[in-house]
C-alpha cells in the first residue's frame, strides 16, 4: 500500500493548500500511539482517510427507508456525518450473498469487511470507529455528560486548557440543536447554519484538542465522593475529579396511542435535511404550536406536498413569534388545523394515518399522513443524578446563587466556600445549558455556560 493516500484540502490566510495523507503517516502515528498508550486525534482523522483511500470506508445500509430501525441508523449516520449508501430493499436478491438473509435480519449494515444484521446504534458507532473506547476504571480530570452545545463547548475549553476529558453522549453529538434544520440566531453565521453543521464542527474541534468522546453510551448513575464514579450502560465504570452535567432536555412524548411503533420511521422529534428527504411529495403533520414547531413547518413545507399543523387551541398567536406566523400564512401548502388533538397513530410497518379529535366540534376523523413531527417541548434529563443533587420542582438542576444556606445544610454541603455560579449541591459537580434551572434555552447560552464553567473546574481542582 506504499504511497497510497488521500488528498486533503484546506484554506488558511486565503491560500488553499492540498496535502497527501499516506498510510505510512498512519503507521508512524500508530507506533507513537502504542508508545504513549493513547489514541491521538490526528490519527483518528488519518484512519478515516485511509479507510476511504483503501475503499474500506464504504458504508452500505440495506433496509426499508421508512421503517423505524433503518431510519434510526440513517439518522445516526447522517448526524454523525458518515457518508453511506442506502439500498432500499425487502428482497434477498439485493442483499450480498454472504449475509444469511431473512426478512427479519434487516436492516443490514456493511462497513468494509464487517457485516452487521439489525445492529444497535452502539454497535454501529463501534464498527465505524467514531466512539472513544471506554477503559473500565479510568480516571479523568473532567467527565462531561452530554455532547450538545453546552457539553461540546465545555470539552473544547477544558481540553484546550490542558485537562483530560471524557465526554459521554447517549446518542450523537449535537443534542437538540443537532435536530434543527437552520439556526439563524447564533453569532457568526449570518445566513444561519444547520444544527448538524454546527455540531460537526464542534465535535471536530473538541476531538482536535484531545477530548475523548464516547458516542451512543449512556450515563446511568453518578456517585458523589472525593472522586466521582460514573456507571455507564453495559456496566462500565469511569471516574472523574469533576463532572459537568450537560444532558439538556429530552423531547416530551405526547399521549398518542400506538406512537412508539413508528418512532424514527414515520414519527420524528426533529426536522433535519434527512427527515425532509423522506417527506418529498408526501402529506405530513406537525404537532405543536411553539417556535420550534414553526421553524420545522416552514422548512418541511419546502419538501412535502402538504403540511398540516395540528394545534389544540384556537390559534398560534399566543405561542409562536409573529415572523413565523406570517411565513406560515404566506405558504400555500401549509394549513393550520386548530382545536385538533391527535389520538392514535395508524398503519402497518409504515405510518398511514392519524386519528384526530376536534375538541370544539367533538368529532373524530382519520386523516392520511405519511409522517408526523412532534414539537411539544422537552423535560430535563436528570434521572441518573444522585439524591444529593438539588433539583427544582420541574426536575432542572439548581446551582450557585439558587442554593440558600438552609438548602446547602440540608444537602450536606461541607465546603467553607459557597458553590460557584454553575456548581450544584455537590462540590465539583456542575450543571450547564438547558438542564440547569432558569437557563435560557438557546444555543448561545448553552455554549456560554459550557465555556465559562471550565474556570470553576480549575478552581475546584486547585489549578487556579
Ligand atoms: C428543533 C429545535 C430547534 C431549535 N432552534 C434553536 C435556534 O434556532 N436557536 C437557538 O438558540 N436555540 C434553538 N434551539 C434550542 C437549543 O437547541 C438548545 O437550547 C440547546 O441545544 C441546549 O443545549 P444543551 O447542550 O444544554 O442540551 P442538549 O442540546 O439537549 O444536549 C444534551 C445532550 O445530552 C445527551 N444526554 C442526555 N442524557 C444523557 C445521559 N444520561 N448520558 C449521556 N448523554 C445524555 C443527549 O443525547 C444530548 O445530546 C432549538 C431546539 C430544538 C429542539
């Protein structure tokens, strides 16, 4: 393979430079890694380059695009920025002959020489090599829980300031922001940027500085102590001297009968370019009347034949910004169905219709829809936290000045100092972004808090 490689182009100071990354360079990096006993970020990139150069990087997915398991893998690959080919099939003749084919084996994912039948997202992440290996019992300066904007910002600042950092992400980097089709109010992107685009850049930036990012791994338990112990799914334990909770919020599921049967396939909780492709020339429904529902409706109307917004109340005026309402009113293929509540999702393998109740006329009808998008808010992801962490009445984490002396005493705060601004009732355990009580639910504020909290981490660890 001597001399084989891939060309990489980059622009700096107005000049474009193209370099050749060869497999020899990878060998050097691997040797250095073995000597140091750690994986170097540069070699991660070179590995990916070699896979592509040697035609091992090819990722092919066999399955039915609108079925939930296939759709979940596609969403994961797309949000992680992994190029792949989808072969839409239900027939054995199209699946490679070495796969022991049954209808139930789909989806099948082929990555280089590896074949996975019905893989879990964690298995996909491991096969592609995009998730850091967890070494049981390893101790880090900082563990960042969640790789949304807040967690990725914390990882960038902490690693760039010399701390060893592990980031644990339950699904895929980007968090809620990663599901947004276009973020138009984040500083520095005058024409907007997709949530996926922003997340991909932040992920690379954190990795470049040396953050280890474990993808598709869930934190199940946090145990307080001098050093924090974290239990992950599958039973692995890691330790950290400081912990940053950046787990944000998880979407709220509406009480619609039979909804889970279609989640990921016909029912979605985010609207990125991938979901939009599935909606081409189809009739789709949006549930929710807030700004995120409005953004998604306008975006998806550019792909779908007809978009119906189903809202419980009389109008959008009380819940949505007027600029979005104006755009919705101007769109010929968007219709707002007021006083409408979805009661049931119907279909076989794919979503076919929704049973909709009109709470004013007290009537029920089935309306054909190929896709349903749900935007009815989110609840904080805090169920893995120990009882020593004080939460507000809605489950968001209280920090800093929100904690009075009585509260600190009753939660066993032993330090002479008060908690830092973003610190919880446990010394060394901080909370940032949407998961924090009273936080502003925006990308910029999540990034701001994730960046700022690293200063407190230094003080907690005695570095400043
Ligand atoms: C559709 C949509 C559009 C939006 N548009 C805009 C916009 O245009 N402008 C704007 O400013 N804001 C927008 N927002 C809001 C913005 O996305 C959020 O405020 C921001 O993402 C919060 O960042 P975060 O890092 O605090 O949390 P999140 O983005 O929620 O990230 C938390 C991460 O933690 C992970 N996690 C949760 N539990 C665990 C666990 N136990 N173990 C490991 N990982 C875990 C999750 O998988 C997730 O990746 C939008 C939100 C949505 C949903």
